[in-house]
C-alpha cells in the first residue's frame, strides 16, 4: 500500500472541522468512529485469550439544537461515504439490520496468518438514536450487546425470514440523542444487561463557537480530499496490531489510573 498523505489522520480531521460550531470532543470521537468503521474486522489486537476488534459504540449527547450533534456527524458521514463501505439507513428494523449484516460478508488475506478471513462488517450512523433503537426494544438491545463483542459466528432464526448466519461480525455505531431521551429509550434491564457499559457517551452542554456565515476555505477543500484518500488507504489495511514500547507505557499508565 502506498504511503498516506497525512501523518496523523485524527489531528488533521480536527483541523478540517475547527471552523465549525460543534465541540471538539464531538469531532474527535466522530473521527475515531470513522476509523473504526473503515478498519472493519480486518485489523485486530490479540489480548490474552481473546481478540479485540476496532468497532466502537459512540453516542453524542447534548440538548436539542444547542450542541450541533448532527452537524458533527454530517461532516464525518460525508467523508466516510467516499470509502464505499457499507452503512445502514438511520431508520431500520431489527430484522432488516440483521439481514444487512449477514449480506455485508466480505473477505481479505490476512498478512500475518496467510489465510483468507471472512467477515461481516457494518456501520450505522444515527443522528436520532431514539428512531434507531425504538422505545424499550429489549430484544434489539440484547442483539446490539452481543454484536459489540464481535463473535466469530452469530445465528438468528425466524419463522418468516428464515435463518441468518453472520460470520465474523464487526458492528460499528455512531449515534446522537438528547439526554432526556436516554431514559425513554433504554430500560433498566438493558443497563443491567451491559448495553450501556459498551457505549462511550460524549456529553456536551453547548456548541463550541458561533459561526454566522460558514465558509469552506480552499485549504479545507484540499484537506478534505487528503482525508478521503487516506481513509480509503486505511480501508486496505489488514492484520494484527502490535504495541510499540511507547504505546505500552502510555496504556499501562492510563490503566493504573483507571
């Protein structure tokens, strides 16, 4: 794979979005979600007896109309679509999403194991998480909880739709909602069942700045092109991630504090 244009994709994404109204935290975590969705299940980290894949569940939280959650997501979605990777509609039933996951099957040659690996990787962008999750849909929340762990095989069967076997699941979710919707959407059973523990909630109370007349500069246009090209190159990565010494030290320091 040819070398990338940008030496730090996230930093340059933040530069690309700095003249917009959403808080930087929204842009930062949107960028992480874009990379997670782009890597799919083709990149992994061996962790003890298990394996960690890049998928994330991220939800932007903020009062309606005050924090520009949708704006932050739109900027990211616009770039992600250029990868050509599969994404789902915001309004989709549980059964339709399961079908979409099963049909997202793809394969790649793992450079470490020299084997062909199959995976079903899919990303959902939901600017209205209440629409996506529905109201207190326990079965759907249970499925989402299962999918987070990226099982090698996941089976589902219905009377009308037949059987679905999802091989190598890797489901990535970026959503947004107002804080008062959370209690309506997520029942106590789902909290106890671990769904919320899998979500990274990014909470803000107000927008970062006021931009009365937004203008996209020539520098930002060029940066957008570079971000897209590099994300397309990132989509071709595959194989095992390994910590370098500095990363190990940073993680160990963080883990001890946590």
